[in-house]
């Protein structure tokens, strides 16, 4: 894309009503525009980042046998009344039509996905199965703050699995847990799985995936020698104690942001709707059910909180809006046009700064936007290019073809995991 054609613009100063780094930088760099507290427009650069995060999540959910669907955002009151959620869940947005019918805006999908899946899962041969969607959610938050970390409207991946029994759910949970860790690793994040209360969803213990960040709203304890981690709200342990699990490490407290979760829903929702399947002995049974969420837009905010410096955002390559920021200086439009065409022909996504601005202005904006590679062409380089990584200071001058080859060879992270996942071989069932 030519930057001269990009309708969004960078801003010199951070919005006065934004306190967190992610909100300030994303607005200044032209990724989002705030409509009101907790609600943002995603501009061309921001939407590209969201789509890249979606791709990573989608690949890993497909790898564990998830099948993608798209469910309605507006739900009939009857479904929520049947589960008790209409009166119990305080963040639920409620609407009334001109005919007097009442509806809810989707803040989760248990009330919709349960009757949907059980319409088709009538016998044990149809289980296990898992469906997921990536869609917008709505929650009546009283404290919409922290930029993309807590919103009224937000993009989320939610997956639901259905199983013959609890043991099969627990097997599948471990598969999804590992897929979650692969997702966060591919995004450049280190996440910890913490135990927490299931809250409004279930009385069972749930697991939250936390990324350490000072902008987070959760307090956790974690071991510095093993994987043990727990939310302080349900913790018996205290900071400074030795880890009871491994006996080696010490427990430390930290702020963290929840980026994913898994809930053991048991049989609550299938019992609420009285939906059963026929088991291997011909008897009617309620399936076990699990729920697995990842905040797509929240991840975008967390990534900015983790990857920035005093100049701006430093995007990991897996989610960056473009891989290369091509900058033409001093009237080097012909060299720039050639480099732009060569990068595109090599299959490399590029933002081409072809504007008539000073070198200082272009470099400052490039640092703010934070694309991983910067390639500069100018008359002083005599047909060569200057190549720099956003997270490094070293500048290398080389032939344009060599610069493009180095970018192409760098890759963009680990490929999706393989395996058969949850989909069973039903031919022999």
C-alpha cells in the first residue's frame, strides 16, 4: 500500500483521555479511533493486525479439530431465561423491539451453541466435536478502561466442545491448552495458565491464560522455577513462599492481563435445554461440555503493552500490519517505485512511504507505526538500499535484491501444529 493513499494519519500527541500505553500508541499511530469508552473503530492498519491475530488463532483451532461457524449476535430472551443468565448476568445488554419482544446482545454463546450443536449431535457417533467462531461480543462494563484491554465491544474467539464423558473433555482440554500456548508463542508472548473461579459461567475451577504486564487488571502468583501459577483471588499461597508444587522455586506476585480462558461447563447447559445423545448402550445421556475463549482485540492491546519503546510500537512479525516499511527519501520516487514492485513480486507485504515529507518526519512516523523491517532508498545510496529492523539499531547498506532476499528468508514464525485433533474416525464407529 502507498502511504499517500492511506486515509488514516498519525498524531503527534496522545489522546488526553487515554492512560494506558496501548490506547495511546494505537491511537497516535493510526491503528484505532475511539468512538466512546470501550468502543473503537479499527482503521486499515489496525484491522490488518486483528486479521493476522485471527489467522494464528484460526490455524491452531483448526489443528485441534475445531470447525468454524458464525453465530448470531442478537439472541432471544427465552434462551437466556432458560439457563438463568437473563437475571443472573449483570453485564448482559438487553433490548426490546417495537413489538415488545426482548433480546440480548451476545456476551457469550452457551445459550445459542448448545441447542445448535445438539441439533446434530444425536448419538455417540457424533461426539466428540468442537465448533468455534471469531465474532464481536458486547458487555455492559461499568469500567471501560485500559484501551483494548477492557471494552464494551470486543472481538473474541470462542470455541465449545461436546463429549461423551468428563474424561474425554479432560483429554481434549489438554490438547487445547497446548494449542493456546502455541498461539501465544507464535504471537511473541509468554502466557501462564492460572487457576481461578469459574464466576458466572460455572461453579467449577476455570483456567485463565495470563500475560504479565503492568497494564493488567489481574493479580497473580507464579513460580520462578516451574509452571505453577494462580490468581490471587483464589490463592492459599502468598508471595515469597516456596512453591508447593515443585519445592524449588519461590512465588512472586505480578500484574497480568487475561488473554484466554477455558471453562469446564460440565452438563449445566445441556441439562438446562434437556438435550441428550444416545450412548453406546442405547441410553439417553447428557454430554460433557467445555468452553474456550481468546480475546482477539485484547491480544492486540497486550502485544502493544509488551512490545514498544520510547519511539513507538515494535510489532512482532506474525501480527504486524506489513512486514516492510519502504521509505523513499530525497525525491527517490523512481527507485522507490522499483523497490515497491520488487517487494510485491516477492510476496512481501509492504507499506510504501511515497509522500513528500522530510526524512525526519518519515523516520519518526515509521518508528511510531512499528513495522518490523525498514527499507530506505535515496539518491545518496546510488541504487542500493538501507535495511534496518525496528527492534535493532544496526543499519546495513546492500543491493536491493539482497535486502529483499534477507527479509524473505527471515520468515514470520512457527507454523501451525499438526495432528488429528478432536475429529474422530467415524468410519469404523
